[in-house]
């Protein structure tokens, strides 16, 4: 069994490479949770999925708290919403730096932070990657699978499907603020199905392609 580290917040001591925030504001929202996890939940940036106040991914915003509620339902999360206790799940963003309210990252800023995200992802070495939203899903499919060229980036279709990656099983999640009545049930059922089988065998093994 791997034992990466017991640290919950920013387990690998990353430092934000740039600061676009006002004095006194949080510079970045670092990875958080169980660094020995098999499930890695990947969001976009703090302005979308939250954490600018708490420092914890998937808090504060409707989209962020919607994901946390799903993780609670499948047994990955307990404790308070702003400082949750995670077991077998790790949370992080492809763009960890905070930006002024209302600002989205530029392509250059995403590219600058890609190496930080990649280093953390490979250090966690989870079996299952769960990218949330179009931007994170696009990045994960492009960088960690060979499937992106043949998959349309339609989150309503990709939501809750299982896609073979290069050493990972990728399960895209539609942003909660876009869910229809069945989307919550779909992703819960998919995660519970994965938990109910020997998912650790998915590393490097052919799995269902959505």
C-alpha cells in the first residue's frame, strides 16, 4: 500500500508561481485531502469551484459544494463543509492560483500552471480521475488519455462515463450547476459501481471507453 504523506493541505509544498490577487487575499487554493487516495477529483480554478476564502477546493460556490455533496454521499467526505475530512479522495485544480473576482485564467496562465498540476497528479497516483466541468475534462482527456481526438466535449454525454486513460480510469463529471434531474443519480451510481469492483486493476488495463 502506498503511503505518500499524511499532510492534508498542499501535501507536496507547492508554491504559486504568480500572484494576481489584491494584498491580503489568498494567492492559491492548493490540493487537499487524502494524498494516498485512489480517487482524484479535479476542478477548474478557485473562481469556479471555490476555496478563495477557505483554502479548500470544492467549497463556497454552488458548483463546488455540489461536488462535495456527492463525495459525502459515496462516503469519501465527512466533517464540516469548509474543512472536510476526506478518505480515499483528493481534490485539486488544474489552475490553482486565485484571480480577482470575475476573472478567468488566460491560456498562458493555464499553461504556466500545468506542470504544477501534473506533478501533483503523478505524486498522488490515483487510480480514478474525476474531472469536473468542461475545462478540466478537456485537459485530463487530452493529457492523460488517447481518446480526446475521437470524443466530442459534450459534458451531458460524457457525464458519469468510464474512459480508459494512460494508466488511469477517467470519469468526467458535469458541473453541478448544469445538472438535470438524473445527473446526480448517474454520477453516484457510477462511483458506487467502481467502488463495488476491484477498481485497482484498472491501472494499465483496458476498461470501458465512453
